[in-house]
């Protein structure tokens, strides 16, 4: 009985194979994808600390009592805005006296100069009046400087910290009145191993995150690299700039940094297309045979990996199509049939031609 069944089935199977060119078995369905050129970079991770683009501690130059405080905690100010006034009644009196002396010295100088022009006064007397005039001007400038020391202004635009003084308090040089930070731009300092020194340069992109802001990513660029390598850690200090238009970032915040080294446009293939054998890597590239699409096995050299994709540094060209699903079912040169799949790039005309051939099978 088994022999009889085999004799009945064999003609049908042989007719199916005969319907394929060369008597080959049916084409195996596979999914293919096209190589893609996309931006890549080497990602180096580090930890960094934020600083304001400009930062200063507001202190007094003199020992004096505060008469007026013009700011409050966390107030935003512009360059030149008044912050603190100190008692300066004595200095203003001296300033008025110096002004009177200057005006008198100018009158005496002008009178002697007119006399000297008519030969009615000696040149030595004119020189003496010139000296008196210069002295009066210098005295006035000194008094004005003393008055200015008692009137503290914001040196640049920014946000003030906490107010540490009150009206009537006595301050001395070095006492902290408040802080001022220009937080429109933030400086992010971090250290990178010196093995990457050749690739470090201003303009490289960075991405920074902090647990304080969850998954939010802050992007910036490298502005400078330190001129020295730390002899203990063998690392180099890098400074990046982060825009802070909404003033979210604060000085002193710890940030996780990803530095993008060696940015480039690179050829990539889906990670699923890579076949591994020891340290070697292969793909099955789609080719056109006499009877339809088939594949050939190519060894490639890979580079950087990104989610779902692998850089190909040698072995493939842009536009090549590689098998991403079904590699285990086929051998190089075996007929295949392209089917749609995630990331696939099927040839519709080839697929239709294959389906038509199958429709002619008995």
C-alpha cells in the first residue's frame, strides 16, 4: 500500500517542480530592507555640573550702614539697576565742596590765561593755576568714586539670589549681600577621558538630562576644551553651553551628559540583517537571478550601533537590499519570494511575477 501511494503522489510533486524553471523547489518567502544613510556619532557618557554663564557675589567695598535696599529675593534685574544704597551724607558734602573748589580753580585759570595772553602775567603763574585746576579735578573724581562705592548696581542682566541684608544693617567688605547669575545660557563642565582628545573640538553636540526633570533632554554644544590633562585621572575638562530660554536650569545642578564624538553620515542596515560567525559579520544581499530574485552572502565590517540599526563601514553600498527575516530558511543562490514586513522594501513587480508563476502550477 505505501508503494502505491508514493506512485500516485510522485507525478503531482514532479509536475509542481517541473513548473518552476529548472525544476527548482518553490521560492522561500523572506523580508528585505534597504540600506540607509543616516547621521551617526560616537556616544561618550559623563557627569557634569551646571554653572551660570556669568555669576558674581554682590558684596560691599566699604564698611557702611545700608540706607535703602532696592531688590527682593529672586528678582530679575538689568545691567545698571540699583541694588543697595549706603549712608553717604558725608561723601555728598565732600562732593559738593570739591565741586566748588573745581569751579573756583577754573575761574582762576581762565583769568590768568587771559592775562598771560596779553603779557600781563607770567607763564609760571599760569602753570601754577593749571596745577590747581588739575588737583581740583582729581579731588572731585576721588570723591565721586567714594560716593559710587556706596551705591551698588547690577553689573549685568540676570536673576538675583536670596537677600542677605536689611535696611540699617552694617556691612563690611566681603559680606555677601546677594548673588547674581546670568542664566540665559548655562555652562556645563564635565570630564572626558584623554583617549578621546583627538576627537574633541568646539561645536560638538551634547545631550544632557537630570533626575530633577525626568526624561527631558537639554541639547547644547561644546564651547571649549581645557588646555591641560589631569595627571591623576588622565581626563580633560570640557565646557559646553546649554540654552536656557525658560530659566529651568539652575547653577550647581548635576547633569548626565552624552557627548557626540565624530559626527558623520554613515551607511546602516537593520540589526536583524546581521549574521554572526565568531568575530565575522555577514548579510544576505538581494540579487536578480535568471529565474527571479535570489541572494548572495557578503562579509561586512560593522561600526557604531544605534537602536535597531548597525553602521556598515565596508561591504555594502547605498541602495543595496538585505534579508532581515527568513535568513535561516534559505541558502545563497536559492530562489526567494519577497513579502512585506517592518522596514521591508519589496519589489512589487518581482513579487507579482513570482505569484503568477505559482498560479500556473497544477
